[in-house]
C-alpha cells in the first residue's frame, strides 16, 4: 500500500493536528496569504559525506487545502496536491517552478533568515534539488529532511537550530510521508481533523528514524527505546547516494535507480530525482529489490549497512502490542493470514503471509504456494487496500475477482475461509468514504452468498484516528480492536 512503513510506536507519535495560523502560500481553503517572518533556519546539504554546492533549498509544507469539490464526485482539485512553498521570492531573490529557494554555498551550507513562516501544526520539510556533489552538476540529486510539526510561533527558531539534509534524512522523510506524497513536491491531505491527525502522526515518524541535526540513522527511538532498523536505513541511503554522487541524471547509477523506482514500483512514472525515487521505494518496498540493492557501493558512505540483499525494503519497526488476549493460540496456529502491510505488521498472526504493497491479484498469484497444501485449516483474507489506495483509478472489480478466486481455491482445498472488510482509511475521508463502504459491501454480499464467516474491521475503526499511525496503518490499539473483531467471529 502507499504507505508501507511503518514505524508503529503506539502513543509515541500520536500527536494532534489542527488548523490555524498563517502561511505564505495557500491556507486550508487554498487562498493565498502571507505570514509573519520567521528567524534563521540553517543547515547543510550533503551527498554521502560530501557537500553539495549550489543546491536549491526549498522550505515546503504539506498542503491541506480542500482537495475535493463538495457535493460532487471525488475529483481532486489540482492545487490541493502541491506542497506549499513557504519562502518568498521577494526575500530570497530566486524562485522557479517549485517555489522560492536559497542556494547552498561552497561548503554545502544554507541559511533561511527572516524568509518564512509556517502554519502552526502544519507539516514542514526541506527539499534540496540539484547542485554539484563533486562530479559536476546533478539535476537528479534530490534530498529531503522533515522538520515536522510547525511550532505555535510559526517558525523553527528554537525547535530546529541546525539541519543536515542528506540521503539518510531523505530515507527518513520518504518513509514518513509516503502515504501522503505523490512525489517530493506533492505532499498533501485534506484539511479535516482526521486527515490532519494522520499526516501529523506520519511526519512524526521521521524523528524515530534519523537524527535531524547529524543526518545519521538512529539505533533506538528517542522515546520508548525501541530498536530502529539502522542498517536498512543506511543501505537505502547508500542506494540513493550512488545516484546523488554520480556524474548526473544520465549516469548509469541514476538510470538504474530511477527506472527501478517508478511510481508503481516497476511501472508508472519514472521519477526525475532521488527524493521522489525514495518515496516510490517506500510505497513499493518489494519491487526491484535486487537491482536497487546492487547500487549500494563499497565502501558505502553510510554504515553499518546490510551485508546481504533483503527480501524487501520495508521498515519493520513495530512496537509489540499487548499479547493476544482474545484469539487463542489453538485457533491461531492452524490459521494462515493473507494480506498486505496491514497484515504483515500485525504481530498477532503466527502464520503471517502479509506482504506490503500487494494488490489482491498479487496475493492471488502466490496463494497456491503460500496457503494451499501447507496444513492450514483456515485462511483469513484481508485484501483490496492497495487496489483502492495505489491504483488510479481504483479497480475494485479486479480486486473482488481475486478475493473470490482465493476463497474458492481454499474452499476446494477443504479449508475454512474467513473474509474481512477493509479497516477504515482516514487519510482523505471525502474520497475514501465513498469507495470503502461500496467495496466492503461487495465483500459482505459475497461472504453471505457463499456462507463464509465475515470479520468487520471497518465499523469499529471508522472515525478513530487514535487507532492509526498514519490514517491507514493501525497502531497497537488499532490492532487490538481488530483482534477483538476477529475473535468474535472465529471461535472454534
């Protein structure tokens, strides 16, 4: 699914988002307005361990304009999908199609002084594009760093004194914002409270992966002392660095990276820079793993890194929820769970066949080898999220056909089939409030027509942002709610 991540840390990142304040750009209604000047925000842009000279450094905020036309079908409004530039050309003297920017100097340093204000509780990040990492100008060098929740003062004067923008900070940013990003300059959500809570929680995850002031991957989370997948973060950073520190967009390293990190993983739009490539990898962590892993050169600029190729590039940092309370091990041990990242990161299933980012058809393709003939008595199928979330336009008919095919194959093999409605998607309620109920109703109808037990995850999770990390992936509390729903149906 789009947001593959994730760093699931229960209450650690459960922050609140709200409207208010002012920004230089669009407010929550998409109206241009100005704000108070901020104070100095400084840092450095690096490719690996080398300074990048002449990079354009933008200060951007996730757009929370109203992105759907009230009373009409769910058609996105274009200006709701572009990040908001917080810098003013009148103050910086330079601007392009992304927005106003400052330029990194001969040491990679940059400074934003009195040039910005952000909307309190808005989600802010730095984006550096282009510049010379040492081998010539590289237009494909795109790097990001999440500043996060804008303080009530409207600037980061005390919260963020110094920022290192490099490949590690880019990986942290990409995995944090992936659910809400189409590319490095298209980060947005609706302005509803549910959507704002989701994007606030998602952005907060960046601070659990990397130290903003050093640009280094963490080993444990700042709060809770949970283990961080440092080697995997560094490996992804090394993959990006291969392109960033190359001779440019036409280099072999950039060609391999960009063509293997398309918007759909192995298909779709080819990104133009490494930051967008990182977002695409975060959204499709199982695509082209071998080709991407081969880009991590030796000696790598960031270490420790993985010493062997992983099966995927998910971020398996999951805070263990409470031990299973409702679903007995006697039932669990004979049950296999088929799904995507919602299943993969659920600690409950003993026999877990969830793979992040997969559509129902992709699950169907591996169903015979992962489920059938392995001694399981029961299969719990939770599929369709990525068919709605990741395919434009959503193809619900194909997803339902794949679910029906899996159910029939399990039935033919003598297994009990348990079907599930999708948990609520709270990232953009005006859009998903139309699609999810219709899709879930089709699953409900099919289950009833064929006598399959049905677990309703949608109803108990609807309008409960406190159950989610990012509005789509449950936290420990959300998984406990799902387990209770499962145990009410599967009892013997």
